[in-house]
C-alpha cells in the first residue's frame, strides 16, 4: 500500500507559468516532507522541505504548501523555466517519536517546461 | 557541500556474476542508504545503515547484501546478478535519517 502518492506521472507547463506538483500521503504520523528533483542519469537533488508545524515554506522560485487535514502537499514553481524539466519526487518521514525516520518516496512526476 | 560518490556510473555484468557497488561520503554522516530506481516505481529502499557494521533491510533486500566496515563507505553486493536487477542504483547519506543526499547513481545492466 503506497503511503506517499504522486498521482500525476507527468505534467507539461509553458515557460514562465506556474508549475504545481501534488503529493498525497496516508500516514498521519508523517511530520516532515521533502521534495527532490532528478535529472536523467543523475542522483536526486534535495530541493525543499517542510515540517508539519508549518503550512508553507518558500525558497526562491520554489514554495511547498502543506495541508495536514487533507494529508496533501504541493510544490509550486514560479516562474517555470526549461531547466526545471526533471522528475520530482515527494518524500515523507516521521522525524520524532522514536521511529527511524526513513524517507518514503512517491513514484515521481515528470515535469516538462516548454519554451 | 555534501559529496557522495559512487564507484561507477555505468556497469555491465553477466547473469550469475557477483557485483560490488561502492559508495563513499565525505561528510562524516552516520546514515547511509541504497535505493534502486525503476521507471514507474520510484525509489525503493534496499538496505540502510545507521552505524559502522550495522545494517537494516529495506523494502526489497532479496538478492542483495551490504557491508559497512568504515563510516564513510557503504557497499552493495549482488551475490549472483540476475536480469531483473538491471536498474539505476542510488546511494544516499544523511546526518539524520530525514534529509538525504544522493550520489550520481550507477546504471547497472545485467545481460
């Protein structure tokens, strides 16, 4: 049973517009969430994270929103650039409470930003 | 900057061969992880380690083993490679289990 779901395998966006990538989770114990970006033939790169005590975290063009009641998070990229074309993975973990805190990854969303 | 290196970017092996994938991190991280990435399946955890000589099974450990003799080095071993182990293998390390830093990956093809 998937605990972290990225229901859109792909997303295509025009350069300069907003990209919104979505992620849902089922485990209410998750309290730390991350987004990774992965180019082909490279390892994933950490992009941005958010703790469950916040509902928004911003870093430049990237903003992550967390809706705990809906068990949903999203990554907004504004404005989108062709270099943002990559696979984006959502990940979740339990940071506290005695668990090992391993990351649980979604299956990824492939973002294509068209010039 | 955290640096995680993997011994090979591309590797081609034959069925039945024993395969070693090496991973080295230079940030004195306690935690190290091995994943495989396959299209449509995301990243799946094979094994992880929280300390030297310590290892824990992940979600898909069958057909793999690991070794951690030194803090900076975590090796993944395919005892007898099979074609269904053709994949991208990713190593990661972290100070805490949460924010992991990945190496460039090894694309393994088993013929």
